[in-house]
C-alpha cells in the first residue's frame, strides 16, 4: 500500500465548518439574530476572531432552507432584525457534526500545543 504524503499543513476544519458548528451550538441555547451570533462568537473566542456578516448571513439562509433553523422577523413590516431558533432537524444535524469534528479539533489542538512546546518553550 502506497501512503501519500499530505503536504498541506493540517488545518483540520475549515472556517465555514467551524462557524456552522458554532451557529448551531449557540442556537441550541437560545434564539439569536445574525449580529448577536457574530458578537457572541467573538466574545466566546475572547476577541481573537469573529466571523464576518458575509459569512454568517448566507449560512443562516442555508440553514433555514435546510430546515435546521427557523427564522422570524422582529418587526415583520420593517424586516430589519431576523431572529433564529434551532429546529429538531437542526439539533440532529448539530449532534452529528459535533461528533464528526471533535477528533479534528483535538488533532489541531495537539499540533498547536506541540509547536508551542517545541518552538516557544522557555529554556
């Protein structure tokens, strides 16, 4: 059996996959609107990173089309703030991808920890 070498640095999870997981994770707790999701992710990541509106809103529309979330307008006449909640189908999908991604997060953490220990250790 020939083993092919992966020449890419193993960033195990794409940013989009990570954000999809986090959106569903947050909506499992309560309903949010788009900018609240951005702010909450930024807060939980201690201000080190935040998704852009250009990433969040298409994912929310995609999730709504897939029946993973349900949306409603705060003021239907103005259509300015759309709130979202997780559906039963969305919860099932969340549990599936949560399990699917866990090993990748652990692998990524191990790589970063090894680099910090090896390259940045105190002598």
